[in-house]
């Protein structure tokens, strides 16, 4: 029997987010969309994550219009987005009415697959977006935020996969945002999930640590149905492995990918020009193409590594880099081993930085960490010690209910606040998720005298 493996192409979202901070404009995408649609992909990941923020903040674009423009051309592949559960595309919990409306409108405007995850794997934070997705007729893919610790065993993740299936997932994704899923563990995890849950299984990893291709091979051998890659132009380093290379390797080993190599070549020719533009403009930092084995040692995502180095550089403390890196796993253990994915990766990194630079652990604590300890992000995988809890929040109470249960309905308030500029439900949702950025974008669109400094990046690209 022929072994089959399908591919999700990430260049329109995670590929470019990982390497050029999501600065690719829609006009650089549209000329190649038809080719991508004909290349044989299972799905094109093209929305969610940081695309929404970047459209409004840096590109002066309507993210909803990007979705609609791409939807018009795509007839064969699914369109996929990434959603942070109750956080949507932001860094805090939103009320259920906002989550429901956002998911519904995403599907109405053209999304087929909604990949939903929670930074803590707290399934309570997934419930509303899952229900909304299924009610709107979308494919609900629930992602496991993969990480490593004494708590995060294969048994734990298999149990989580069963819980996710019961929640109503149409498929499951192992989301390895840090690139720390090793080939052996990947094989065992895929094999056991496929034995335990009768749902399609997708594997997502990053090339940061240098082992992603081996992990994909073993995942494919274990029975994974889909893997995430990005076209060679934006592959490697902090991004995913190269689509063409992985496809050729797997086909050589007897797998059927369904991909058309001549279409992939057309894609690479196009995106090479786009990549070269960002390289010449200085937006594509060569460091994002580097391999960083320390990712495996410190269990720190590549983007977090570069962010910590940047912060230390700004403060003239680059000599503290190794010390901060060594502090990250200690902070993570103190805080109950949260997976290092947005927003927890930024929060843990900042706390580690403060611990080292202040010379005393937890002398300075950001408000986000205090809220996390209070339970406002969800339940930590492992309970935080009473001693540390007291040091961070004193005698303040820790909530045990689902965080969003404490939030009143928010849509009416958002509608009232932005009624001067909003023309649609989508406009209101843009404002709900990114208030200042959306207000500036909508203000410029609706009012020729709207006076706000532009942050727009020069992204005019010659792709002729």
C-alpha cells in the first residue's frame, strides 16, 4: 500500500512571520496564489497569528480584505488560520461574545480550517472557539502546545489528545513552536496518538534546532497525515523546513505527497524575489536563518532567543546572555512548566531577564506574571509553590474558574467606542483585538484629516 503524507504550506503566515516579522504585503502574495492553489497542498496557512496586527500596524492593510482577496483565487486547497483560543490573536482573554463573533466572521470571510491552541493546554480556554467554529461550519483543528519537562511526558500528551477529541476536534495538531520535538519522541508520540484517537493528525515544528527534517521523517513513518513546511525562500532557521526538499526526500522514500514540483519551482522563483527585497531592506535579519542547537538545551524558541539578545543588547548587558538563558528553564519550572509559546514565552523570558539583571530572583515581577500566578491565563500544568505564590502576589486570591467566566459581554462596548469609523462587524472586531492600531487604520480610511503618525514600512516589491 502506498504511504501518503499531505503538506500545509506556511509561507503566507508562519514562514514569513518567523523570518520577516510578518511584513509581507498582500500585493506580494496575490500574483502567486493561483499557482499555490494548483500545487497540491492540503492547506495554505495564511491568516491569524501576527498577520492581523502587522496588517493594521505596519502595512496599512485591512486583514479581512487580505482574506477575501486570497479566498477568491483559491479553489482546491483549504485556507487555514491560527487562533489562540480565548486570546484570539492578542495576548489576553476576550469575552465569549467577542470570541464567538470573531471565529464566525473568520469562517464567513473564507477560512476553512481554524487551528486553535491554548498556551497552557488548558482546554477550558478552547471551548468557546471550538463551539463557534463547529457552529459556523468550519473545520476545527485543536493544537497541542508541545513542550518538554518532567511533567510533559508522552503519556500526558496522549491523554490530552483524547481530551481534545472529546472536546469536538475534527483533527489534531502537535504544535512544536520551539523546534524541540526530537525524532524518537516524535515517532512515539505520533504512533500512540494515532492508536488512541481516530482523527487526522498534523505535525508542526520549526527548523531552529536543526533536527526538524528528521522529526518529520519519523512522524511520517509513524503515521502522521499532514506536516507543515514553507517554500525554500523563507525556510530554515526559525521557520519551517523547505517544502521542496522535504517532499523530494519523502517521495524518494516511497511516500506519495500529491505535490506538483513544477508549481513549487514557480512559487520559489516568486518568493525568492520577495525574500531578496526584504534582505536588501534589512528587514530579513541573517540571524533568523541560523541553526541554534541551544534551543534543545534550554528549551527556548528561536524567536525568544533573539528577543532576549536584543533586549540585553539595548541595555548594554550582552555579557549576561548565557546567564539569562540558564535562568529561563528555572523560571519555567518555578511557574509550573508552562509551554514556551505566545504569550508565555515572552513573559517567562522577561522574568528571567529581570531576575538576572536585578541580582535577586523575583525582586521585580511584571504584572503579566502576577496575573498568570493569580490564574487569569488558566491553570498552570504543575501547581506553583505556596512560597513563590506568596512572594509574587502576597495574599491575593487565585481564581480556579475559567478566566473568561469573569468577563462581561464586550461587543456592545466595542461597537459604541468605534462607531465613528466602523462600517462592518469586521471593523468592530479589528478594533476589539487591536484597539489603537485598528482605530488608526480605520481613521485614516474614513477621515482624510485623521492625524496620526504613520509607522508604515516601505514594502513596494518589484516582482515583475
